[in-house]
C-alpha cells in the first residue's frame, strides 16, 4: 500500500509549474530537488518509498520534482542552476511553518546550502547525505577527470532509459551497486518516466558546474553530514570537504557502497538513528522486548499510538496512512513482538 500523500503545484518566478508532495504530520522536513524525481511514481519504488515512509513517520515530509522532471513542467527552456534555486524558494514559500529542516541528497545538498545561507530564518537544521559542494567539472584536476565528466553527459544522451542491459547496469551500478534485481529494474524504469535523455543530460551538465564551497564556509546553521564510504557517484572525500568547511558540522561515515541508501542495509538504520538524534526526535528508552523486536521507525510510531489507546482509523489519520496499511503494520508488529493482540502489545511496550 502506498503512503498517503497530497500533491499540489506552485509556480516559479518564470511561470514554470512545480509539483510538490507532502506526507505525514509534524515538524517539516523539506527535501531539496535532486536529479531523479517523480513524486507520484516514487511511491511505487522499492528504493524511494522507504525514504518517504521513514521521513514521514514523525514529520511532514515535503518533496518536489525539479523542472523538466516528473509531474513538474517537462518542456522548460531554462534548466540552469539559478532556476533550480528559484524553484526551491517557490516551494519553501508554500510551507506555512516558520522554520523547517532542509534535507539535501546528492546535488540537493548544494541547493540546501545556498538556501540556508540566504534564508537562515527559515532553516532550523541542515542535513546533507552523499552531497557535494563542487560538481564534477569544477573539482576535476586533470584532463582525464574533465573527460570523464564530459563522457558521462554524452553517455546519458545516448543511453538514458534504453532497454540495453549494458546501459542499465552502468547507471544502476553508479547509484545502487548493491541493489537487488528488483531495485535495479525499477531504477531503469525511473529513468524512462522521470525525464527525457536530453533533459537528464542538460541537468547533469549544470550539476557538474556546481560550486558552493564559499557559501558553505559562511553557514551558521546546525548541520549533519552523512556520506557512504563506497559511494561511486559522489566520492567520500566530497562529504569530508563539506564537513571541514561548514562550521560545527557533525560528520557521520556510513558503511555502504550505495549513493542512495537501501532499506535492507545496516547503514539505513544508522542513518535513521543519527537523523533522529540530530533533530531531537530520539525515541525514549524502550523495554527489552521492544528493542529486541527491531521495529522500524514507522512501526514504532504505530506502536506508540496503540499505547495511547487510539484505534486504527485515528492512527491512520494521525500518520497520513490508510487503515489497511495500519492493519498490515500491526500484523508485522505483533509478529515481531510475539503477541496476538493489542493488549498484549501494550503490556510488552510498558514492561520495563
């Protein structure tokens, strides 16, 4: 069952229509746009759906499709970095809460850094995951590295979204080398539904020109930086450089080879725990039976509401889920706890 979400649209300063999606309730986490995004199709994804579920369990998770992609306007003349910055500003303006957490994944990190510097009154925390402050062309220090950046753009022009397994394996191995076959297949499908080859290539070329290191050095916002040691898309050292540049930033290495964390790897749990601690959303000390059950954040949120005596309909409304999803999660929770009823689950949850 898909997570429940609302989709709306806002308009950038040049008239471009931007699709904005929201899931869950609570403090707002706004995800700056990254390269591959389709806010509706993402909910069918074995890669992105776990992100939506985890980040909306205790928060209102807001994300949007960049211009040229997903449900946003596809035929757009201006795909420049400055246009991406204005799109983020337009999306942020739709958030009524005075402050929110800015989440930047990959090139979204550069967008988040620039926005946080320009609008410090709105960003309470900045979270950067496998992000970089300088794109491939900017950080290239040799002719070979410059050729590599140029070749990747051209490779996308000729191979994007094609059924040829060689092309598909090349892209998926950059982003999720340790993914399962289902996740690799879905990533190839995402390319076809998200953007055309020309738009994808143009956007990547723009991203390769990113340079926000000077801006990062001027930041004064609580910042958490996490980066996968084996990331094949953005080198681990790029995360280290950001952490050394942003004053007071906390840096957490993650043991993963993936550019996009997957829910079945240990680094996924570490990512969630570090994020919760950074945002002050750590769960209180749980009784041994609950800790040993290894509930996900989404399952823990459901269990907490069961303890409060709420019924399935109220829990579904509170968490932005369907009743069927809540029933399914209850079954999983009962199995993990080794119980057969709500009352038994409550007893285990309260036993110290």
